[in-house]
C-alpha cells in the first residue's frame, strides 16, 4: 500500500498531476498509472478528474492522507536513520528572514542548554513565511517560525515577540526596495502603499534583509522593514500601530517521537516566558 504513497502524497498536496510529476522527476503518465494502481489496490476512487488539469480529492483520499502521512514520515525517518547509521532523529526547522536575524539564536541557545542536540539531527532552513507555512502543511518541516498570521487547520500556532515595522532609508529616493512575494514584510509593504496611496514606479525585489540593509546604508532606496534590525545611522519614520506585528511559532499538533513533542513544549515555554 505504501509503495505508492509518496506519489499519492505529492498529487494530494499539489492537486495537479503535472506538478506532481515535475516534483518527482517522473512522467505524468507514470503518476497517473501509479495512482490508478493504488486506487485498484484500495478499492476506492481517490481523485475526481474534471477536464485535463482539475482534480479534487475524495473523502477516501483525505482519510488516506491524514492517517497515512504519519506512518509514511516514520518510515522515512527510519530510512534516514539507517542510512546515517545513527540513532538520532531528524528535525527540520524553517525560519523566516527577520526572525533569523533577531531572536532565533536566543531560542537555540536555550535548546542547546536542554541537550537536544544529543538526540536530534537539527537542520535549519531560512525562507519566507508563505513557503514555511506550506512546508509545515506538507510535513516538509517539523517546526517553523513565521512573520505573519497564516492560519492552517492542521498546524498549531503560538504568537510571540512584538515587532515594529517602520518606513526607512533615503525617504526622498524614488527607488523602492521590497521583499519577495510570500514574505511577511512584503505583505506589510503593499499595505503601506495602499495606506499612502503610493503606486511605485521603480522597485527592486530582494530576497534577503541583509542585502536591503546594505543598500540603505549607502543611501540607496527606501523600504518597509523591521525596526529591530536597523542600524543607528539609517533614518526611519514610524508608521502606525497596524504595523506592529507578532511573530509565530508553528508546530504539528503532535509528533510520533517523544523528543519532538518535548522540544515543541520547551520552545513554547521559552518564547512565552521570554517574549
């Protein structure tokens, strides 16, 4: 049954046979054939096809995904453990850009004191909030730290740390510096433009706060950015209370490994106590 689960999982998460094939580096016909074989094995229809592109999951597909994803993850963790020839549990954490530059080191200092690195192989990836939320939903990440209140039914969310966004840089320059689509700051930048009735003509999109800061330090451009990462010599203006936001800690509702459940509890304890 689980021979086809990875293909089923990818189709379910993308809701598109072509995209699933691209992600898995196989042909679309192979994806369709494997899903058909799985449906025959289970004796149920998993996807309703409408036209060439649109598909919708059946109730059986939703049940199979919800109940099967944890078993599949355990199998993948076991494969990884055997491959690495050690007893440590893999733990993937995704962090948004501003959080990476402000408070994530404090959190990991606390984790280090709790000796989690003795039992966990922890890897950290920095990306934007939307990609983190999607990765959490698809079980690509075990934990996430994001900058905007994205709500997903399957994901547990805890707010922490109040962060103020300001209008900063060379305020007379016509050039705007903005973060990429999907980032928390990009959302607030577009809200600021609406608030000020701004229709920017000259915009540079940059996927990294540090590079934006390098521009600002040289007097190039203006932007909406977290006050907490600004250097003293960069001028800024406050906006209003609607641009004071929370950061959010994302986790699964529960984990198969006690170590991950305990790590979740300890992180929540730390961020509530400290921030």
